């Protein structure tokens, strides 16, 4: 069959067969590997993506595409590692450093976690960039290295290798430049193909909802969550979803090394909204993995892992195993810092913070060089923003709202100008925003 027919079937609403979707995944893997003289080119795939955006894949088609994408490269086989094998994934958000806290926490509670993480794109950060910003930290572990480390400490994390779901590498890059990113079936197949290839028995998914994430309202986030669960059922990979708030930055810091330091503080026992979210997500993961009988039991166990230093101990082993040359937990002051820091005072009168728009803060950090607009951009790991006030906090006239960490005075001044646009101050305290909107199924 010619690929033009695959495109025409999608365009005309006929739909695509399993065989046709296998052709899509195969062709995308060839594009990712730059196979010379491949019969299907990136322009064919771009046309198919736009047709798939306008005529979305149905549930069966989404499952077929997901499996075909997972099979476009190598699949990890975790046989021999202690069970349960659980993977954790977030759809990404501004200041989302939960993986750095949750992974050692869950490993310290008895799970085996082998995780493939992604890089940041646009305003949402990526775990690969955050961890790679730690001097020496390796995010290029090979499958045998991943398995050997997970056998020792229950936890190993790597970036996407060239041979893991190559089809997603090409499709994701093409979606990014063809205005076809925000299609639920394409998002679902992209996420779950990587989870399937990663070898876990189940996935705990944090679907971020709000201006700083992919889905900016609860309705859309719920549609995505349901599709992830249904596709998981069809491909034999149980998926558990929490839909969590991303309307304001998560925690105090946004920016790669600043976030690593903040995650270390939480592992050392710092309280706050980020800590509470990690306890909630960990509690759900413990129940889903069969390690806790009830949510309450899961929350108690997760909190104990944090308060007793058990999660911290595992995190120290993890960072050392992956090559960190700085003692991030004992001596965070040894991590590199940006040359300029600037306090940003409130231009508003006294009152209560009603809004800190995650999207605006994310864009400011992108502008400082802390994120990338194109996959080829390099990032500055030291820059970012500390948010000194969160929604609900009281703020005095002239009180500081942010600290900007920048590469130059000019960049810091520019960031400060935009940051105040993220904030609204009201006379009365705002209703608190829930941490977790829903858990599914
Ligand atoms: N994360 C992914 O891995 N893929 C998407 O399409 C969206 C978020």
C-alpha cells in the first residue's frame, strides 16, 4: 500500500487499520533514524498528522498506534528485578520537580522504578534537564546499566535513548512544528508508547491542569485522563491518574538547579504544598502498586518515608550511583549559581495573593534561558525564579514577591518587568486551590 492511501483514509474519515498505523510508526522510526532513501518522508508524516488532528483517532486506533510506536525500537525487559515495577509520569508543568522527590520516596517504600524521562519544551520543564544540570549526573544510562542500578537501589532514570520509541522522537518533533501537539489521541500514544517500552507493570500519571500545563481546564484534563486509562486497558498497561493543579508554579522555584535544590529540601523534610502533593501522589502509587491497603495507609507510609529520612537516604544513593560529583543534599551551596539575583517588590497595595500565573512565570524563565523553545536550544541551568508568595498568602505594600536569578543585570530587569504581570492581589483572601482535583479510575 502507498502511504498516500494511509493519509487519504485518515483525511476522508475512513479511519486507519492496524496495519496502516504500523506503517505510520515504522515510517516515523525511519525518519528518526534518517534512513537513506526511506519511501515515507517527514512531509508525508506531517500530512498524516494534520489529518489525524482534524479527524482524531478512535480508541482502538489509539491503542494500535501506541503498540506500534512502542515496537518501533527496543523494549526494556525488567525480568529479574524485584516487583512491583511502577513507572511515574507527569504531563509537565512549571516548577514540576515531583519526580525528583517521588522516585526515591517510592523506591524506599519497596518499588522498583526504571524510568525514561524527557527534556523540557516550551514553558514546561523536563526531568532530564533538571538532573543533568547537577555536575556529573549521567542521564545516558544504557539498558544494562539501568537494570544493574535498579537491582542495587531500586531506582534508575535515563533520558530517551536513540533506540527507545524512535517513532515518537520523529512524530513529536513534527507535531511541534505543525500545530498538532494538542490532540488527545496523539498525546496518549506518545506518552503510553514510551511507558510500554519502559517495561513497567503499571503507570502513575500526574495530569497537570491549569495555565502552566498542557490542559488548561478540568474538562480537557479529564478527557485526557480517561483516554490514557482506556488506552492503558486496551494495551494491558494499568494506568492510574491524578489530575493536579498547575495554575500557579509548583513549589517555590522554577529553573533547573533551583528546582533540584528545592526537591532536596523537601526530601530533607521541608513542609509545604509541594510536599503535600508528593505525599498524595505517593500514597496513590502505593495503593495502585499493592503496597498499601488504603489511601490513608498510603499517605501515612509516604509521610513516614519523608519524615524518617528513608526517602532522603535513597535519594543520596541514587545521585551518587548516577555520577553526581556534588553532595546536593549535604552541601547544596556547592552547586553553580547564576551571577545576578534581583528581588522584585510588589507594586500593589497590601492584600492577599489571588493569582500567580504559572504560564507567565514559565515564559519568564524561558526568556532567562532556563528552558528551550526548540529541541536544539541549549539551556542555562543556573537561571530561574523563586516565587516568595503563593495564592492565599498575605502581602504587604512593597513586600518582595520574587527573586530573579539571571545571567546579566539586563536579563534580570527584563524578567522583573514581566513577573509582576503574573500576580493579582485582592483585598480578601482567595479560595484555596485544591492540590488534587480528581483521581481516576
Ligand atoms: N508528553 C509526551 O511525552 N508526549 C506528548 O505528546 C505530550 C506530553
